[in-house]
C-alpha cells in the first residue's frame, strides 16, 4: 500500500478495508428478526394469498445480485443459511421469485426531508441479451441486440444515488432527468450538474420549478436569451456571459468549470463505474418490469455499500 507522504491528507484505508470485508456479511442482508417479516400477512383481493412477503422476495434477489448467483442457486443459498443458523424458515421457490419480482413494492429512493443536495446526473447503457462483441465486430449487429439505459442522480457529498430510472435506449438523458425531477419537492436540490446532454429546455424548466441552480455547459454556439422570453434559462444565460467574460471558447469554458465546481459531475461517472464493476454491464432478466426492479435493487445495494464507508481524507 502506498504510504502517505508529508503534506498529503491521510486516507481512511484501514477502515475502508474493513468495510469491504463486511459487504459479504450475511447479517447485513438478513436481519435477526427475519421470522417476523418473512411471511406475508396481507390478503390479496383476488386469487390465493401470497405466502412470502415482498421483503422476503427482495432479500432473495438482493443475495442473488450481491453474490452473483443464478436464481436457483440463490434459493439453495438462502435455505443453507437458515439450516446452519437453525432457523425454521425456508426460501421461496425460484419460479415464485421470478413471477413476483415485478409486483413487489420497493422502498423509494428519496432525498430526506429538510436535506439539500448538489445532484450530479449521468446515464449508461446496460445490455439485456444479444451477440458477443466479436460477432458484432465481424458480422454486424442484428435486431435482437437490446440495450436499456440506466439514469442516476448522485449526491456529490455523500455519493449516494438519490434518483434512478431504467428506460429503453431511445430515452434522452435530459427527458429522463426532467422526469426524475418532476416530483421533487422545492428546496431539496441546491444545484444540478450534468454534461452537455442535459443542456435542454426540460431540465432548466424543472430546475426553475424546484429553485435549483443549474451547472451545465451550454453548447458552443449558444446565445444569451432575454429572461422575459425564456425565464427558465436565466442560469444558462449567466453561464454564457461568464464564459465570454473569462475569454470565451475553450479557455473560458475551462475557467468556468473550475470556478463553478462543474468537475464534481465526474462523481456520477465514478458511481456508474462502481455499478458496472460490481454488477457487470448486463441485466439478468428479459422482461422490462423485472429489469426495472433489478436495477432498483442493485442501486439500493450500491447505496448500502456507500453507507458502510468510502475512501475519505481525514
């Protein structure tokens, strides 16, 4: 391990190393009171009542994604945990987990009431199924290659994902961000950071609605608009004017990015890298409702890892 030289901030590598080992701790994913919530207590309006609760289904899926198991192996893994712990519970059948996952109620990822965050947006493609990269390079892609887009909003202070959405590949970054921000309560977000893909009317309109500052680089040929014509783009006009004042072109943009804190946007890219490094760039399920649940559970897992501890300078 690299030693910290004199004058450099001291990092919490020892604590972070301990946190990494705790990610595989079963007690992190299955609490001691599992018997009180493992079985369902709700009655369905139609059909046979559910045997297992939504939380039990979520736990099975969580363990599947954390340890990279097939669905059948995840069932055996959960059963073995209960057997070795002498707990009189058993895992739901893998087919039942697959059928119910699109209908379970997951806890929403929301900014806590009273909190204010600086939100950085980013998106990435996730592969569903299709040919390998060699076949595509050699013979081209066929119509059966399918991709989804995962859109996330990251709190740059805590590095937790506060907004997430899975869409088809045709959904633009700006429209997805606008949809995620549409239901946000005012004053929850101090600033919105994003690259040039978010320099769209829908983002500025949502930012103005929730009183959030936008830190988004405008297009190189962007022009100042009068506030009376488009009041939603006041922040954008200020950015264009500031870039011109700092010299314009690439030099002005470079200086503006430094003074505005725009480079914090890269934390969203880092979070997306962590997502792919932890869960790969593929989605396991073929039906879109199941894929949406899969993406949400994986985001929750990544937030759990983040809450346990990340590398920080003391």
